[in-house]
C-alpha cells in the first residue's frame, strides 16, 4: 500500500512509523504535473504545510486533471483546531500527533480510511441518482444504481429518439419583452446574436450543444459527465461576474439587464436542434419551469443532480435555496449586491 | 515608417489634387515645427513652388520625420471639420485608407488615430507613436500586494508560475481593448489606452483583472496565500518616449503611482474622477462614492458578493 504525504518539510514523513506493507513517499502537494501519484493509494496533507484553503486548491487542480484519490490529513505537533472541517471537505482520515509520532500507520488503519473513502464516494453517486429521478419508477432507479458511471459516446453516436442523460443549461435575459420594446426589432435581433456568440464558447469546450433557442433564451445540452458540467458552472460564474462589462462592451446596452441561468440533470429522448417540438421530457419541462419561475436574476441556480459538480474551491459561492417541484436547489451568491458599495 | 511606392504616389496625388501649394506648406508647419519647404527642397524662395512639387516634398519630409500617419490623420480631420473656417474636401480618401490598411494599420474613428492592427507583433507604441509625441492617454497601474513576502515565503517556481499567469491575465484584459502594457517591474505593471472609448476600456480592463483574480485565487493559485492587487486608472497628457526613464518623467505617471499607492486598498481598483466622468454609466454604477485624498478625487471598485438584490 503506497501512501503519499504532501508536505513542505524535508523528510518529515520519515518519523512516521509504518507497518510492514506500507510504503511511505513524501514531497510537495501535487500542484504540478511533476508530482507523480501513479500507484499511490492514499494522499495525506501535512496541515502544518497545507492549511485547508491550500488543500482545497490542490483538490481542485486534481479534479481538473481528472485525478480522484482518497485523501486525509495529518498533523505532527499540534491537533487541528476543527478536524471535522476536513471531513466536511471529503477527507477520509485524520492522523493526530500521537498517532503520527507514537502509534504509526497500520495497514488496518489505511484500509478503514480507504473503505470510508469508497463509502463516501458511493454515497455521493447514489445521492445524485436518487435526487436526479424523483418521478421515475423504482425499477429505473435501481437499474441506474448498479450501472457504471455514464460515458458520453460522442454526438455522432447519439441516436434520434433514444433516451440519454444530459445536463440542461438554461440561460436567459430577464424582462425580454421590455428590452425588445425599448430596443426595437432589429437591435433586439443583434442582441440575440451577440448573446449567442458569447454563450456558445462557455459550453463548446465540453461538447455542449445549443438545443433550443427562443429570443434571448437558450437551452444547451451538455453530456452527463460531472467534470464537464463543473467547467460550465465555473464559466457561468465568470460570466455573471463579468456581465456588467459584457453588457457595456459586447451587448452595447446603456442600462443594466438581468441575466438568469439554471442547470438541471436528467434523461431525455434526443432530437436534433430545430426538431425538438415533439420532445416530451420531464427534465426539459423542469428546466423551463426552474428557469422561468424560480431562478433569480444574477444568480446561477442548480438542481440537486448538479450540486455535486460545484468545484470544491467555489463551494463558498453557493448557498442552499430550498426545494422546487421536488428537487433541492442550490444558488450562487449574488455579485454586486445593492447596498454593499 | 516606410510605405509602398503605390501608396506614396497615391498620397502625393491626394495632396496636390486637394490643396494648393500654400495650404500644403501650412499642413507641413502643423506637422513639423518650423517647416521650411524651400530649405528642405533647395528651391530658392523667389521661385514659386507648384502644388505637385510641394506635395512630393511634403510627403518625403513627413516620411523622414516618421509622421506619415499623423499627416493622413490631419487630412481626415480637415476633410471632416475644414480648416480655419473653410471646407477642404479631400479626394481619394477611401483608396488612401485601403492602402494604409494594407500596410497593417487600422483607423480608429473615435480617437481619429491610426493604430497597428496587432495581428502579428504588438508594439508598446501601437506601431505609430513617435518620440516626444504628446497625446491624451488613460493609464492603468497595478501593484502586487506584499510582493516581498510572497517571494520570501514561496518556492521560486511557484512564484514564477503565479506571476506568469498574472501577466497572462493582464495582457489578455489590456490587449483585447486595444491597450498596451508598457512595463512590468518586480511587483507591478503600467499600461496605457489611447484608442476607442479609452476611459471605459481602461476601467473595464482593470475590473476584468480583478474578476479573473477572484477565480484564480480560488481555482489555481499555487501560492500559500491569495494573490492580491492594488489597481489604479488615471488619465492625462503624456509625452511618449521609447525610453522608460524619460516616460516616467511625465506628471501623469507620477500621479497614477501616488493614487495607486495611497488610495487603493488590496483587491481594489481606484479610478480618478477625470477618467470616471467619461466612463459608461452602466460601469459607473458599480463604483463607490467620491473620495478625496491630497487633491485627488477618486472612486473605488472591488468584487462584492452577497445574498441581497
């Protein structure tokens, strides 16, 4: 069993006692490609070198590189002030000073940590699946639980009429009738084209597809893989923060307009863009209801199947927002809140 | 600046078909202080100069002085506004602009100035400024907070990585708005804007840098602490120089340094009132109230998050 200790201190891990069968490696946190985690079973952060924000950054970088590894923390001289915080972030073990210095790392201990990591990861998956399909029959739900993680086959292999899981990304301008009235038809069409030009690059790097468009409302399909929608969440948050600049410089509007965005995950029978009129799907209905009735201006609203894809280090920018039509919601905080200048 | 012979011939034609010799000498004096066409051409003062000869000589002289683009900018202004109360329609302007575009320059109708297209090499002087040329600039300055502590407490490769990524963020925000980054020193940078709506462009570039940093600190900062900046935007007349020591003698550069160091808090952009007045309203609304310090009137902006509308 190979254990990697991320530390800034030289040889600090050498003082950790290990049982037979446990190989200890140490070095800087795997921020860079140069740190090789191949074969490593579990990663421990020395919290005297890496406080929680630094750990979050490393985990986020690993997530971007699509590396998933069980992780824990250790402290050699002094206990962490609030060890529970690490578990809330997804840690599967905590090695305090007495364990590090006196007892040491046993295979049994590591196995328990790894099984906790496996349990947490399974729990996360099943939680997503349960929340994803509240209206589906029990059989379908059970079928999904036992199936391996979904891999998108590519748009060329997607068959019309067959049902696939997708993330549905809805983006719209608030009060479009009012905007249209004040701008006039041709200027409104320009606005629609500009928005199309600006929104497409947010989803195209993850193979997103503009599926439906009506005036300045857009519905994109993104393949149902968490790493893809994580990237879209990040890009949409940037879009919200930059929206005043975009309004002024790209949309050439002289007064603020409201932007609304929502993401949901679910299954739908695929039809090509432009031929979606006959699609009957609970997920499509839900995302439209969510976007039009519940999502707030200036915030990104996520339904339960999407919340787990929020990048770990952006978690503090989201808050719980109650439920809507049976789904728990999470919303991003608002940039530029009034009365906070 | 060197131009192709076809463009040179067209330019001479534009000059002598649009103006008489006397007017061409006036144009020469506007571009080159103390311009004396007789001295330059060697034609004695008692011999009259034809418009065609004057046009050829003027073009030759402005090319030697590196003021060809300034000549065409002046022709465009005279065509638009007239000169001393009289109208002077300038012929073949469309062809002239086409020829200049083929040389790699674009005309910015907002500022009335040409600039390099920026598709290949991007120069700090937009391929057109000349030594001592005085124009109204909007400047942008940033300073890395606690630079020495960052350098002391982090391994060199991480500092290099973070500062390299910061440069990319700044260059992207500045170049896409037709601005230029003039200098990177150890803990900061200075940039300039001259074209388009330069006031809004400079302020938006600085805001974008703050926005990008907001995400950079959360997603990929390799340092042991958040990378924080103090930013300032200020404008005024500036005599351009290719030499940084000479450039720094400009009052406006001294002022922006003072504004940034004294008025901007970490993670904050401070904009002087003279720039702020010309910024689009939609951006102005995001700034705080007017503040004063040692005669500088400023407004500040920082990324804020919250729950309320």
